[in-house]
C-alpha cells in the first residue's frame, strides 16, 4: 500500500508539473496572431509533450509542420520534424523517429545551422544506440561532438561525451566508459548543469553496479534521484528508481527491488516512455524468476510463470522495435527460467538465440570500430593546432592553384632567397677568413699600417671628389640629354623642336665631354 501511495504522489507531481508549462504554451499559442508564431509555439509544445505524452506531442508537431510549410518557413519545418522524431523516439518507434530526424538534419545542414544540425546528429545517435547499432551511433555522436566543439557549447559537449561513454558501457569497456563520463562531468560542473550532473551520477551508478560495487552504485543513484526530484525531472526520476531497483536485485534484495521497479514502471507508463516500459518489464520478469527459486532446488510455479510471461513480452517488444541490447539480458533470464522449469530444449533454443543476438551487437569488430572512431576524434582534438595550420596551408594552396603564374613566382622567389642565403653564408665565411689573414699580416707588418692608412685616406678623398663630380658635373648634362630625347618628335622629323634639340645636343655633349675628362684626370691622381 505504501508503495502505491508513493508512486501516485510521484506521478501526480510529474503530470502537474508537465502540464503547467504545456498549458501556458497552449494559452500563448491561442493568443498568437501569425502562423509563424503559432508554429513555433506548437513545436515547443511538441517537445514538452515528448516527456509526458508523446502521442499528443506528435499531433502538435504535425500542426507545427503544416504551419511551417504554409508559410514556407524551412527552419521551423526542420524544428517540427525534429520534435516529431523525438516523440516517436519516446514511443520507441525508431524507424519513424529516424525518418523525421533525418529530414530535420538535412534541412538544418542546408541552412548551415550548425547548432541545430549538431543537436539532430545527437538525437540520431541516441536512436541508433537504442537500436544497438553502435557503429552508426558512434558516427553521429562524433559528428555532434565536433559541431558543439566548434561552437564552444560545453553543456551539449558534455551530453554527447556521456552518450559516447554509454556506448562503451554497452560494450563492457568500463575504463573507456569512466574516461568519457569523467570528461562530461567536468563540463557539467563548469556549466553548473545540475541536470547533467544528476544524469552523470546515475550513469556512473549503473557502471559501478555492473562492476559489482553495489554500495557505491546505490550512493550515486540516490544522489542523482535527489537532484532530479528537486528539479522535478520526472523522466529521470523514473530512470533512477529503476536503476536503484537493479542494484537491489543484484544484491539479492528482490522484494525491495520490486518496490522500486514498480514505482518506476508506473511513472514510465504515465510518461509514455515505451523503451523504459519494455526494459523495466523485462527486469521485473527477471526478478520473478529469481524469487521463484527455493533452497531445495525446486521452484514456485506461479512466480516463475509470471517471470516467464513478463520476459517473453519484453523480448517480443524488443525484437519488434529492434531494441537489441536489453533483449540479450532478457534472453539470459528467460533461458534460466525454462531450465529451472525443466524444459531444457526450450532453454537451449533461447540461449542460442541470445548468442546470435549478442554476437551481432557485441562483436570484436564492433568494439574495435567504436574505439577507433573515438580514438580518431581524440587524436583530432589533441592535434587541433596542427589541423588549423594545415587548413591555413590548404587555403594557401588553393589560392596558389588559382594562378599558375603566382605559383611559379613563389617558387622562383623562394629559390632565389635560398641561393642568396647560401651566397651570403659563403661570402661571410670568406670575409671572416680574409679578415683573419689580414689580422695576421697586420701583426707582421705593423710598421706599414700608418702608410697604408694615409694612402687609403688619399684614395678616399679622391673617390669622394670623383663621386661629387659624377653627381654634379656629369649628371647635369646627362639629365639634360635625357630630357631633350624625351621631347624629340620621332613621328615628325621636321618638327622645329627637333632642330632645336639637335642644335643643342652638341653643346650639351661638349659639357659632358669636359666633365668626363675631369673625372678621368682626377682618377689619374689616385
């Protein structure tokens, strides 16, 4: 009776809290004046319903899609498709969920909406995770993570990192699981994201339970449950209750486990969380199987049959919805139940089906593929600076490929610079050797230094005078000749200006001759 009362309270608080926000959105939608406004609000209602009543969420999503198509608003159409897909995912109708999410992804990508595209990639990853297609789940998770990293959205990075950790958890790779969970938790703490912290603690609790660390697992689950209750996140509360039930079941506390599982199941049914309904039903069936066992090796037929019925229904639904991973555990419990019942032929048949399903999901190639995809992304992040430099080089290469001439000039310039560098090095070394030799000569002929310096000073003086004469006496007539040549009319030889130029050329040439002779005479003084 106490269990029923607690469950009723939890469900009531869940629905009241959910419908409060949805009703407010409905009021706003009724007051909206344009189809665009109505569509945006209908999409928001659809997203909200996905957590409590996905069938209603689909209805509002379809309304939003009609309004978006009516106004040719592609962005809102993409949001509506995504919302419909999320509601189908809540119902565990994965083919339709994937269909609508794929439509949304294409629309967001066509609009270059990186943030929404990354979110849709993350949703698609979750769908493939539910279907136990871990290769595609990892592929889309990595795509989502890259998008969020590019945008710098840490909260969403944490969600995707945690999903990748869960993929490794499903494969039994606990070391990799913890690595990704820890990375996600670090981001949640930085962002003060309580919902993320609670979800992370719950997932870590599941990992610890699988590793046999039940006390630590239970502590993590109750910590997550406390946070989710404060936040009134009832979907997560139901998950925490089921997880606590699993921990108690593994401890052998079956009666206590049933209390938590029943509470979680009542909430799952009210919330329309079909996947959780199926998995919880199978877990309850496994508990009934364990509870049916007696110390004398016999069994309680009524309890065992209840367990078999629950397990068979869960497996049937899992296979119908392509939910492979939970079915593996349910097959194991069902096979043990039939073996306990004495129907060994049926038990063997079930165990064979389990092995076939397990090999298809948890094969070595799957594990290698997941690790290689994750490792490739980690390597990408470690070498981010190198990638940026490579991108810059690629851009430069593209620019150079646009003009072959620029490429040739660049190469030639580079070669010339290298040659100049080599020549400079050679000359520098030669100069150093020469200076060394001169130093030795100066040391031997110290007495001749003053004479040589005097001679050099004289040469320098004469050279300065020659330089001055060239700059003033020679340059003037040369400049005059050049100026006259520029004004010579080649097209009309009879131009009077040409006669004037020719007559004055001899005069200017005479001046030039005198200047040159002065330079020559001055040179002889050296």
